[in-house]
C-alpha cells in the first residue's frame, strides 16, 4: 500500500506492507488524514520517530471484531498497555510503555490502511462528516484544557497562536463560557474566530493586557516568554506547543508572579465528537487544502507555509 514514511532524515512516499492486525487490533481503511504541526516537528527530529507518519484520521474498519467492521471511526492515538498502574488509573495516555500512532513506535495514518487497538476506536455519529471527524484528535487536545483547568463563565482568557490548535482551543474555551481573546499573526485565520464571536487581535496591534488563564499555542519557543508575560499573578499558563528544539528559558517570572504552569497534550475524544455533532465548534473553515496521499510530501511542505491551516490527505 501507498504510505508517507519518514526514515529519520526525509519523508517520502513508499510502497509499504499492509498493516498486520495483532490480537485486539482493528485495521482501518483511511478515508481522510490531517497534517498536524507535530508531523512537521517529527520531520525535524522530534521524538526521533521513524515510520509511517500521521495521527489524525477518519476511516472505515476493514478488519477486526464483527461489531466494528464497516463502521466509520476515529481512533485515539495513544496505544496503552492496559495492564500497568497508569492504565488502571484511567491514564492510558500516560502509559509508560505506550506506543503512539505515527509518533512513537507505531505506524501512522498517512497510508491506505492503519492498525489500531479496538479499545482506541470511537464510532463517528452520522451527523458528523468525514471532513469534520478528521479534526477530532486535535480538537480533543483542545478539550484537554477543560480536563485540567477549571474554567469559570466570563473568566478572562488569552489564547496565543492562531495555528490549528490555537483556533480550536479558542473555540472550546469560548464555548465553555470564557471571555476569550485570541492573539495571532494572521488576519485571515483570526477572522474564523471573529465569525464565531471570539475577540481577536493581531499580535502587532495587541496592547499586551494580561489574563488569569493563558493558553500558549504558538508552536514556537519564543511564544513561552510572551505567554508568561501575559499571565496574571497567581494565574494559570497552559502550554500546548511541542517544539523540536529547546531554547533557554528564564523561569524567574513564574516564581515572582506565582504562575501555575500546566503542560497539556492529548485529550478526550467523546466531548470533541459531541462538539462537532452539536456545532459548538466549527472546523470547516480551517481546511486549507485537500490533497491526494500520492502528493503527500508536497502536502506536508504546504502545511508548513504561513497562512495555511489544515491540509487533509486522501489515500
Ligand atoms: Zn496532531
Ligand atoms: Zn499501561
């Protein structure tokens, strides 16, 4: 089958063997896959990953238990062992021996087929189109903020970054009742949020007010310092960016302003699917391009261009 593979140096299209279905796995025919900032970081060396890229997908179960076969599904990306202390506590996303689809010791979804544990499958409600369902994984990452931080109605909140995750996090916090200000560099991207009733400002016009809750989703090491400065004393700073290259950080402002820093990664799929079904979050405007998997190398490069939001791949 056709697949977009990263060998540690370059991403290229290969003719890969079809995935082997281990016990407890299902094999999914991939309908659509999304290119994520993490994929771009992986191709710069993040996690030292080699294998088939891709962790955002919607597809149809081709092989697996009878009750799943033929169903339209999305799949959680952390493949937990199911038997350790962390898994027993319901924290399989932190299982120390987990594999992660397209990120850590597991092939991903930029392929005609991908194998995932049946435990990771979620059926897609009929009212949610493939073009929306493919956003479930990054949207779940935005919902993780609500799992970790208590958000009061009317609470001031600044979201830094108008990339995919910033645009989703701003919508999720807005839907949760927070008073959100989204700060970004691209007028076109911010316009999607303004249409949803979210206050937005371009970074170069921002007066640098502070908020009790700040979400850093710039995807850049420089964003951290700006996010610390935007967090009120005793406030909470949620970090969403994973960047391949570390930078020296001055942590003193965190101490001086007694800021709580919350690292935030993958989140729950159920509220994300519900938000797509109810229309509480809109992702349609975030699709910049839809490309064939055979053009996958160019598609990944396109996803890195300024102004581009989500690039979808179609096997
Ligand atoms: Zn991702
Ligand atoms: Zn485990």
